C-alpha cells in the first residue's frame, strides 16, 4: 500500500512538472545571438548570427527555464565587414559549406530569477563540447496581440580551438591576429507555442 502511494505521488509530481513547463519558440526578430573576440590584441571584433531557430521550456512560476535547444546557420554571421565575414565562413574558420549549422542543447539548468546557470552541449564544425552560460530570467508578459512572451539573457566564454576554429597568425610582438577566447551572449525573447 505504501509503495503504491509513493509511486502515485512521484507520478503526480512528474505530471505537475510537465504541466507547468510551457514551450516557447525563439522569436528571431526580437532576439540576438552575438559574440566578441580579440583582434590584433588591441581591439574586439563584435558580431552576430542572424539566422537561427530554437525552443525553450519555461517554468514561469519558478522564474526559470528548464531546457533549450537551438540551431544557428553559421553562414548568417555578420561582423559588418563582408571580406571578414566571407573569411569566417570559409574552411579556415566555420567551414559553412561542410558544417552549415551549429547547435546547442541544454543538459541541465540550475537556479532561477537573476541567477541561472545553464549547462549544455555546443556543436561547431562537428565538435561538441560542454559550455556553461550564466544568465537571468527576464519575465513573461502578453503582447498587444495576445501572445505570451518570455525573456532571457545569458553569457559565457568559449575557447575557439575547442571547436576546430584554429586559424590565426602571429604578430611581430608575439600576439595573435585572432584571440583564443570568444565571449558569447544571448538576448532571447520567445513566444509560447
């Protein structure tokens, strides 16, 4: 009898978690996936990806997200300089012809509100590594057309060599044309499905 009661309790808790998790589609018109990397040691090149899609599962009562997946078209890279963007699309960097997509999928999420830590697998050029992002849940609201929206922001740093993005040249001073660490940032607005 006690065993049945425990099984039912666990079952109801699981169902409650599923019911309270809302699925949202990332709105690329009101979101940004951006990055910054050192250039010639004295400057940071900033850019973004403009073509992506994804989904987040949100727990509005707990003010957190439960999971996220995204696919980003690497050919959509934009640093405001065509020659640089073409080089970044080439086999020296992203190799967009052979690896058109980079993907992200959460493995776990900790915290809520202003202190969320997201662990996930990022895949670039066929190389998958765990990354850790820190961020915050910005809240949820209805837009003027009756759509429920939720917002998040997150940031982190990756080493580009972990993903096979190895091209660079050494300067006379010993520094590199392209830095090793890449700062990534996500500003996400999503619409409930």
